[in-house]
């Protein structure tokens, strides 16, 4: 008999090739699967809700794993935290769920935060944790006005990585909010699901608006073009955080 | 002819032996002095306002240096940021001051922040940036009540490192405030100047109060004892940030 455990995970994406296992280097998934195998003595699949790219961080990634039923959720959390050692990966919550619950397919929402630091001086403490935008000041009001045009159900082909494997380019963006936070701009994005690079491509485009190089009309035109080359560049991974995944009541 | 420049510096204290030059390893001061020497072609002393210990961070350290007058403040900032390279040190502000102004001796106030994360789960993104207090929840109200007893002018012998070189153990603590901040507790401390380890020794003691092991009365007794062994342990350096230094109007 096994129990299905949902774990909420915080990680620094800097040293990893991303969430997902790859032959090219160490992934967060591999770190967790190796720790789970050490705990249980068997091969364990750790299935994540979101496949973050290399350099992308998480404060609220969710994943599930099935463990022999002698291990309860709290023991899984404590053991994984001990067994992941010095890797910057931490299980901050664990709970048992129904065996039908699936971290990826049951998810009804994902939230991302993008941190942007618009100043000439490099960040010392937040190196690798924010997009250091050397181009100087960005206008959050102009960015918010352009962001409003992207909220709702749209064909996001222009904001989708060419290697994106989703069947459809249509997504419903529930929230896209620009929040000045001290010297930084925080961009909050929420949707049921996102296309590959969708948040980073949106942020790269909004930064052009903030710098006065693009207007809201340019953003509307880019969206309508349904062509990746019509939108702005991909913002770097180090500013992006997967902050939360939501599930229906009962999971 | 030279100009005296005040620089405001942000740094990650993790890889350094501290602010001050030491034979045992790399200091922030050495990184800045080597960059200044490369810029000007001569030996330059970079005099800091506060001598932070190894592992202690800064978001608002201030230092002064004298440069040949062909370099203005902005050029000094840009050049030092370029020449400090990959070291986690960044000049975030620079301004010319009167040649009598002294980063250390003219300072009229110093502010520190101490970040404490009371939870079992280790921090992934903030490893080395907070004190991970595994002991669980801390009561901020009890800590604030005890903190109030330390505010004002006192003989802080009980909270002073044995190797402290200050002539007098008497200091006036202007502020000692506990602020819950999400999962963290932030402790804000302000004074004209601090004794060696004073903030960390106070935090280590307040954590005993927060955990219910000590009462406010124990803290008052520890202060009155004028004996380092009567107070709590020294909190670790990684939670401490020098956030600002103040100067009289006109500097």
C-alpha cells in the first residue's frame, strides 16, 4: 500500500537545469527523486505541477509522490529536507491526498512573480534573484495599462517559446499586475496554466513599454500578430518565481 | 588635489572575512581598495562607517575614499562597480563631501536589521541570509516587551563581545523593534554606535524570550549583571544587515 503525498517546495533555481530531469545536468526533480529513493529504498517519481526552466526559482512549487504507507506526510517532509543536504531545495509543507489527486493535472491555477530591478548599479545581495535592468527607470503605470490588454482569454502565440509543446496557444490570463516594491517592480501573473516562456516573454515586452520604447498599441498589435517575432524579447530566468499552485477544494 | 567621496555599499557578507582587511582572507574593504587602486593608479584607503563581521551583510554601509580630483562621484561609483567584478559588492550611491567629513567618526547613527526565520524547514532561497531558528515559533509580543527594557542609555557589558575594543561599555540604544514580516521576524536596531556583537547578543537573548525560555525579568537581570556570561548566546552573523548610517546635515 502507498500514500500519495503533496509537497510544497521552495528552491533557488540558479544551480539547476530546471525542474525537470535532463541528461545535461542536475534538476530539482532529480534531487528530490534521489532523496525519496534513499528514504524508501525504491524508485520514486516526483511529479511537479510546473516545469520551471533553468535559473527560475520557486517559493511554492507543488509535486506529488507515492510512498509506502509506513511514511506519513510529516516524516516525508523531514526526511526529504534532511536527505537533500546542501542543495538549495526545501520542502516547506507536506500533506496526504487522495490517490487520484495529481500535482500537475489536478491543478486549477498557477501564480508567478517576476522581480525586476531597474537601476544602473548591480544588485549585490539579489544577484541571480532579480532581472537587473540596467536601462534605468521604468514607468509602472504605462506597463500596467499595456498589461491590461493581455488579461483574459487570448491566442498567446506571440508570447510562446518556439519549442512550446502545448496543443493550443490559447490561454486565459487571470491577473497581470505591476506592483512597485521599493526600488523593484514586481509583476504578478496568474492563470490556470501558462505556455512555455509565456511570463518571461510578457515581461520582456512590458519592459519595452516601461522604458517608453513601445506603446500599449504596440503590445495589442504584437498579440494580434500571433507571431513570436512580433513581441518583445524573453526576460531572463533569474527574476521569475513560481509562487503557488492551486487545487480544487478537497485536494 | 583630491576629492573626498562618500559611497553607500551593498554586499553579501557570505564570502568575506568581514568589512575590515585581515590577513586571514578576503574582506569587503580589500575588494574596494583594490578596485580604487586600479582606477586611480595609487594606494587608496577606503574607510568604512561600520566594521561588520564575517557573514554579516550590508544594504547601506557607508565608506569614504579620497580620489584625484579628475574623478567625480558618479565616475567613482561606475568604475568601482565595474572593477569589483564578480564579487557580491555594489556601490549604490556616491557623493562628494567636504574633506573633513569622515565615514566613521562623523556618523551620528547606525541602523541594523536582523532577520530571523522561526520554522523547522530550512530556507532554500534565503540560506545564508536569515537565522534559521529551528526551535519553532517565537512570540514577538514577549520579545518586544523584553526589548523595551534595553532601549535607552545602559552599560551593555553583558551584550558585548569579550574582544570588543571600545573604551566604554555604555551605549544609547534608540530603537529596538520586533516586526513580524510574513514567516520571519525582523528586529530593527538603531543607535549612535554599537559595541562589538551587541546586536547579535541582544538577538540571541531575545530569541530565548520569544521561545518562552526566558522572561523580561531575566533580560533585566542579565543587563544589570554587567557580565557577558549572564546574557544569551550570540545570534549567527547571517541574519544581520547594516542598513544605514546617518550623518549631520551638511555631510
